[in-house]
């Protein structure tokens, strides 16, 4: 039996606990034997209040050996106490896996467990995670990310995707697939989490980076190089690349592709213009390049986007 310690802090998101826990519970029923045991734990033990105002009974956790320790997300403004950071750092060497759901990545980061690793979190907070912890290689478009024994997932429901990946590792492909079918979710979700992000959500307080983003929006139909963006920002190429990722949590090329994909989707959904013409308007140049970008960002081809739009209308 694999023990899963779900670490909770005040204000945790209930779905961060319930989603993965339900997947592990279902895996147990599918295997016909007790595959998992889910233990809600906290620093002090006792009831911990969720963001919904619902209390969950927890056991006190002080770093004792456990197979998988997973921290649920809460508002990242709530800085985990030093005791929690120290405990997580010590527990990492005793656990087979350490993981986070959504903004729980900030707790792992504060404990130094993500330093030098690839990690993800909710798309809304990816840039902040990169800015606050520059030693982490934040991958803002990933649904979940595994780097060695440390796992992180994107926003809220992505905790289910993370749990399914763990179940596949522990119990095999067929069990994970069966769990996904039972929960009525994708076993392996198409596309990254940017498909759920607010359109044009790349924002920055840095005036120079903002100028580069404005330049990209104003010239989206033509070729846009990193050199052109750096020039618009009034920065050297090297300084611009470093500053851009620190401020936005992504690369200049990915940001421009996202802008173009957003515009392309809008045109596809709201007009009957040929796909080839839309690709030219938004700067992709050709329809195949646009198709690949839309699959990366939204997990959908241009034809699928147009078909879904027509069904909705």
C-alpha cells in the first residue's frame, strides 16, 4: 500500500485535496486491493480550514517517512511558515515522491526543493514563481511536470492529471486509463494549460518589457524577431531574454506565438475567412505553421475550432 500524505495549510483549495484523493481512491477500487491510503496532514495536526470554510481533520506531520507527500495549493500570498519549509526540506530525503498541486509549488520552492528543477504552477502565478525563485526553470504551459522525484502540477484540476500520472507509474497504464474513464476525464489531456489562460494575459510591471509586448501586438501580422523586441525594449539581446523570462515566466518566442494563436482563434470562431488567409493576417505566414501552434496552445486544430464554434452558435 502506498501512503499519500496530503499536506494542508489554512485556506487550501478543497479541489486540490479532493481531486487527487478521488483518483487514488478509484485506483484502489480498480486494482481490487488497497493500493493507496490518503492521509490529510498538517504542521500542527487537527482541523484545517479550507478556502470554502470547511474544516478537514488532519494528522500532525513532522517529517516522518511517507511514500508520497503532496501539498495542496492556497493563495500564494500566504507565505508558508519557516517550520513548514524546514520540514519539507527534511521530508524530501525520506519520501519516494514530493509533489504540489497548483500554488502548492510555492511551498516546495520556499523549502528549496525546486531549485535547479523544472516545475509548473497555475498559469496565473507562473511568472511570479519565476520572478520570486529565479533558480527554478518554470514551464508555464505544462499541465504537470516531473523532475526526478519532485512533481508539480498546474491549476486546481491539474492535480487529477498529476495523480493519474502517478497511478500509471505505480499501477500501470490500464489502471490509470480505467480511473480516468471512471472520473470522466482525459487520461492524458491534450494541449497545455495556456489554453485555459485569459486571452492576452501576459502582463508585466516592467515598462521596457511592456514596450516590447506592445510592439509585438502592433506588428503581429509581420515577422517579429527577438532582436526586434529587444530593440523595442531598449535592451541588449542577452539582458532582454533574461528579463523577459523573469518578468513573464515564458520566452519572447512563446509569448508572440500565444498572441498570434489568440488572434487566430478569434478570427476562426467569428469569421468565415479561409484558414490560409487568417494565418497571413496574424503573422503565422502559412496554415501548417498556424495549425501546429494552435495544437500546442489549445490542443485543437483550426478545423476543430471552427467546427466547435459552429456547434455552439
